[in-house]
C-alpha cells in the first residue's frame, strides 16, 4: 500500500531526471540525446498523472513535484537549448550584453519564463 502511493512520484522523478540530465548533455555539446530524454520525460509525464488517478493516490506533493519536473524538462531545457543554439548564430548587429552573449541569445529564456508563468497559473486555477 505504501509503495503504491509512491509509484506516480517515482515516474515524476524520472521526468525530472531526464530534464536535468538533458541540461548536462546540452552544455557538453550533445544536442541529440536531450531530444530522446525529453520524449521519454513526456511519456513519463503522461503516465504519472494517469497512474495516480487510476490508483487513487493523487495529492498535493505529486502536484507540486509534477510542476517542478515539468518546469525543468519543458521550460528550462528548451530555454538552454535555444540559448546555446542562439550563441552560435548571434546576428552581427545584436551586440553583446552580460559578457560575450547578445540579447538575442538571452531572449531564448523567454520560453523558460513563460513556462513558469503558465505552470504557476495552472497550479492556482485548480
């Protein structure tokens, strides 16, 4: 019975693990592996909620953990990916800000910021 209530959270932690390791692969120059990890995370994200409902074990911890995992995997990872791609294609007119990167590159994190807003809004709407 105790293990049953943790199954959805274990899947959610798998989602988070995929997101965190995706970031590591990205900063080390591997742009392919994170694609597979994010797809795996999406599958885990789909099943964690479904299994929680089937087992009747959904709760506030799972909801918060799911939002955190989704923020990392579907908010931070795309922002890091776009930022790193942006640093390679910075337009010459962009100029630099905060070191060697342009505002163009940093604008990639708008994906991350709006993901956070969307998830926070979702959490207060329920």
